[in-house]
C-alpha cells in the first residue's frame, strides 16, 4: 500500500513537473528596445507570456540613436548581456555578415512555425535568403502621409486656396503638389504645412527617402550601382529643402520624430510624412483631443514612400538555454493571436493576415490603406554600412535644407559617399 502511494506521488510529481513552464525561474530574456509605441504595446503583454511559459522578459528602452553602438559592444563580447535582440533593417546587412546572429531556420523547422502569412518584402528587407533567416520581422515602419481631413474640407481654406492658386483644394497626387500645399498652409499662418523631422542622421535620411522615391529617384539601380545623383534625385532634394524652409515648423532642421508627433498632436500642422503606425497614436481622443477624428492616411504623393522595419534576432554569444527561450518568445509574439492583439493597440503588422483580420479592420479601417503603404514602399540601401550612410546622407541633406550648400553639390557628395561605402 505504501509502495502504491509512493508510486502515485511520484507520478503526480512528474505530471506536475511536465505541466510546469519549461523555463520557469531559469531564464530571463533581456532586450534593448527602441522607446516607441510598438515597444510599449508589447511590454503590456509580457505578463501574459511569463504566465504561459515561466520566462521573464525585461525591456530596456532607449532612444534609437544610442541603440546600435550599445548592441554592438555586447555582440562582440564573450557573452552578450542582451539575449534577445531587436534589430533594425539598417543593421540587417551588418549583423549577419559579422556572424553575430543565429540562423532561425532550424528553430522555425523544429517548432513548425508558419512563415507563409509574413509579407515577403518584410522577410527580404530583413535579410532572409534561400539558405538562412537571420531576423524574423517584428513590425514595419513604412512611411506615408498623415494629414488633416478637416482642413482639406474647410470651406474658407478651400476658397483661399482657389483664390491663390486657381485650383481646387484636394489631396496632392505628386510630390510637387504636396510641397506647394504645405507652403500654402504655412503662409496662411494658422498651421504649418508639414511637421518635419530634419535632424541630421536617421531622422532626415528616412524623411528624405520618401521625397526621393516619390520623385521617381533611387539610391541604387537594378545592378546596385549608385543612382542617387540624377535629375529625379535633384528634384527631390530641391523640394525637400523648399519644404523645410517654407512649409515646415521653425526649428525643423533639429527636429526628431517625437517633435513632429507633438506638433501634429497639438493641431499645429496640416501634415507629416511619417511612419503610418503613428496614426493610431495621434487619432486618440485622450492623447490628442485637438486632432483625433480629423486625420487620415495615404500613400506618399507620387506613389512610393520609404519602407523599413524591425525584426527579432538571437545573438550567437549566449547560452543554448537562453536561445531556446528567446525563440519561444519570438514564436509567441509573432504568432497570429498576439499579432492581432498588438494590432488592436496600434501595432504595425508584418503578417498580411493581421491587416485583413475583421476585428482589426472594424477598429482601424485605415489598415486597408496601410497595407497599400507597406506594399508600395521602397527601401533605403541595405549593406554592411547602412547606418554609417545615414550619417553621410543626413549631413548633406542638412546642408542643402539649411541653405549652406547648393542642392547639386549636396546631392553629388551624398552619392559619392554612398559609392565609397559600398566599395569598402
């Protein structure tokens, strides 16, 4: 009888052990995250993941400008403090080339994780090849135009625009029309035409890319030769500089994404060329009562905006146990259920099935347009020195927009800088 009780107890103990989270109290995942709404959306869901798995996840949130160097310092060390990585697409050439990331294909195959719902361009953007998947898409930051519908529909504004231009006021279809409209609003004195993130480096490099693609320009041609110094590129740079000087807010040359969001939220700007996922953050009655319900999204005038994205990676210089836990988290956070839950809070999905989810569309009808923004987006040049090229380009854009260099000279210098970095 005692033997039977002991056996039952042992079996019960084994059952409970099997039912317990596989990583309970053994692994803490630490990730360095950009301090943006997407991070905050995921952070709210972390207790649910810990409850399901026993794996604790800690996010360290900092500004984008400090992330790259802080991550690299860990990735070249004997063991990385961060055992879960948030990787920008601009580093998708550098990190795998340096051998810092685990290939996720074995994890995907072992777990049976389905990649078919992921938007192919997002997988390509983050470096997937036929042989390897170094980074799994996390969220996209394709850019489009967010604008004030109430100002476009205002009878007095319409009359003033018709009197000044002889044309009917409408959403611009070309880049030139957009800059013209932006300047009109600023000249009127009520609002500025464009909230612009002109700080040199990542902010103005990403912003200008929309102007370049909308004007029909490109950084590289089909053969990956530098194509920036072109008539289309010059048109884009002249229009960009014109808008900074005559359509944007005072201090635009030093402004960041946060600055543009505050300006738009306060009702002090007609538009912003920005990441489409900013719309749910701005169209919020509690946070931005002055503009909530008065905003809309469109593809960048001209048909193409800049497309970017973040992904999840697993560093090679961490333990096997933490690698397994990191994949468990990636699989969970990028699954359909959690992706939909994130979308309901304003997440920018990388799965096509989330954009078409009935619950998501019922709350955010503009996700239908967002999919067009993502699908039509074009990429900044991705190579081992993409991050460095942002600084090279940003410096020249700042000189041109500030009137310290001729657009022709700045464009040539930016193109030459890209040629030199590609040759390294």
